[in-house]
């Protein structure tokens, strides 16, 4: 029963729509009406700038870390808690089971599980975004790297399995972005005017 309650707590914590809350509370803006219409940090940056995107990013990452730490020090349940937080972010109970892409929340999970792998993946993400301006591309590549790096660095088998599941999550949530990347229609990470929404 205690495990079930903690898993539910991790899901509910992950479900908290940080981007929507910060956008409405501090900027009087529902970001679902602008840009890519996503509530994640990337679209928050496009619509509201870094001053809004940074706390959203930290909040979303924090949700993932909390999901893991609820079950510390049991590795298997830590992973389960992190995945529940990611599920909550992607399919939020507060947003009629819609949500973000899960990248920042997944990074928070990864930081709590393996800080070195998290740092490498973040560096790869940053380099790709710097040179292409496509956050989605950086996110997909970094996510796919997670299980590979977990394996190379001889992390526990449950962590490697988590890396594979998390990568599948991120790729699945970016399937529309992948289509737009292939079509040359993907939105770059840049500020937009609110009336420029597609």
C-alpha cells in the first residue's frame, strides 16, 4: 500500500503543469495558445523569454528528481518513481491527460540516478541546440544516448533499462517534431511574437 501511495504521489507531482502555472500566474499568458502550444520550457522561452523558461525548466526537472528520491535508496523503485513522474508530466491528470515532452523531467530523473551521464547528455544537447537551433533534435539525440552511456559506464542493469524506456518516451513524444524536422518545418528555439503562432 505504501509503495502504491508513493507511486501515485510521484505521478501527481509529475502532473503539476509548471509551465502553465508560471505563465498564467506571473505573465498572465496561457502558453498553450502560442508557438508550439506546448507547456515545456522550450515553448515558454519562445513566448515569454528566459526569465520564465528557466524556472519552468528547473521546476520540471525537480519533479523528476523528487519522483526518484521518494524511493531512495531502492534502485528499482527509484526508477519506478522517476518513470511515474515522467508519465505525469507527459499525461497530466490536471490537463486532461495531455502535457509536455518529458525532456526536463527526464533530465531530473537522470540527475538523481546518474549525475555524470546526465552531465554528458546535457552537454551533447547544448552543443546540438547551439549549432542547429532545434531543441527537439538535441533532446532526441541526448535521450537516445542515455542507455548507451549507462551501459558504457557500467551502471546497474535497472538504470540501463530505465535509459531505454526513457529514450522511448522522449522519442515517442517527439514524433511530430521528427516529422517536421524531416520536412524542414520544425520551429527553431527563438523568441516569437504572440501572434506568430502556427
